[in-house]
C-alpha cells in the first residue's frame, strides 16, 4: 500500500509530480526531510535540494556526482568561455533545424487529442531546444523540465539512465539532442519507455554528421535506421532528417578549420570566420531535407513515435531504409 508523501513546498515541482517521484537508486517512494529528499528504503538514500531543485542522481550509474552540484552549484558541464560566446553570437549560425518547429506542433496536437492536460517530461532542458518555443508556451501542457545541468527552466536534475519517476507517469517525453551525450542510449530509451503511459508519445532528435560538441560529454552518433532501432518498442508516427547535408558540410568545414587551433581566442576567431564564410550552406537544406540522399548524409535525424507492445524486428528495420545506396559492399 502506498503511503502518501508529504509535500515539500520548497520544491519547484507540482504536487502531483512530486507524488510520481521514486528513488533513482532503489525505486522506492520518497518521504521529504526538510532540505533533503529521503527515500523510504529501510536504508534510506538522501538527495539534496538546491534552490528548490532536487538532485536525483544514481551516482553509481552516472558520469555526474552529487557533490558537483552541491559544491559548485553547477555541473562539470562547462559553458562556453565569454569570449567565445561574445564572438559567435555576433555572426550568422551554421545550425538550421528545418523540421523541429513543425514536429513539436504536431507532437503537441497529438498529445492534446488524447488528453486535455498532458504531462510531458523534457530531458535536456537546460538550453531551450530548437523549435520548441511554441510548445513551451502552451498552458494546457504540463512540463517537467529536467537536465544534468542547471538552467533557467530546469526544475529537477536527473540522469536519463535512471529516471526517478514511477512507471507509466507521462503522456510524452521529449529528448532532443541528448542521446549522443549519454553513455548508454539504449538503456536511456528503455527508461523513457518505462515512464511513458501506454500509447504515450516520444520525440527524439540525435545528430548523425556532427563533430564533437560538449567536449568529453559526447559519445555516439546515429544513422536514420540506428536511431529508429533505439525506439524499436515504439510505433513510428514520423521520422526523417531534421538538419540536412548543407549544415553537415558547414560543420565539417568549421571543424576542419578548428583542428588547426587550440586557444579560446583562436577558436572564437575561427568560428566567426567559418560562420561568415559558410552560413549560406544551410539554405540548401530547405531543398534537400526530404530527398532520399539526405537519409545518408543529414546532420541530424528525428523520430516521433507511440509506445507500443510490439517490437520492430531487425529484418523489418532494414525495409525502412530510405537512402540511395545499394546494399552491395
Ligand atoms: Zn532509495
């Protein structure tokens, strides 16, 4: 029998969301202890709360440790240096996400068709995602915005390898440009599957042709089919390229130039030069984004799907290839 947890008013999470929380280490429910979250295990696990944000990490399965947050009020994820930020914000960007805005509109519409007040978990919310603004401003959608880093909108710290929520908690999960930064993406998708209600929705984007970003916290890349396979326990609603080959080429050019330099100042200058001379490449993507060749060459791919009982087999997966190459080696 579940005993109701007392509600902690200093936590930034809504009462009905606090009731869905569970310990990321032992999966037991929480009782709240003044400034800490304490689970109901006979050997309770304690988690700190900093400025109303609970730090709910299972340190043994995370590259982050709780002390990073307590001691530094931040994570070891280093922001760009000031000089880099200043220089690169003055010039046109190389990034051009063509599909995200429309995809998030479709995602919100589908959610609201099923539920008047859907509850959504955003994983990776410390930076506002590309194209997500309209969804963030819909009052009928309840958002739980999480990350491994603090940010203006983040209400809790979690690691996607151990999502500290009960099974079947959410109507939707958004995981945009995150799965390349986790050490075990398949495990994280299992966790996403677990916390979604039956028939609930997921939206994911991951890079394919993009060089290392976020430094040491960058582990893997996915083809369109590789990304689809991660979500094989989901029925596909839509998928394809979100950023195209033009952006991929511009990034490659920028990183080719960056490979000659090291210091923050030189990196900043090279970025400015690369952007000024290559920003126009991204406009090809408006033409290329849905072309078959883009399934072999995109900068990133998206997948929108519905939690299902059926698992896509690997032989079926191969039939979903949409690129232009023959299968001969
Ligand atoms: Zn516990």
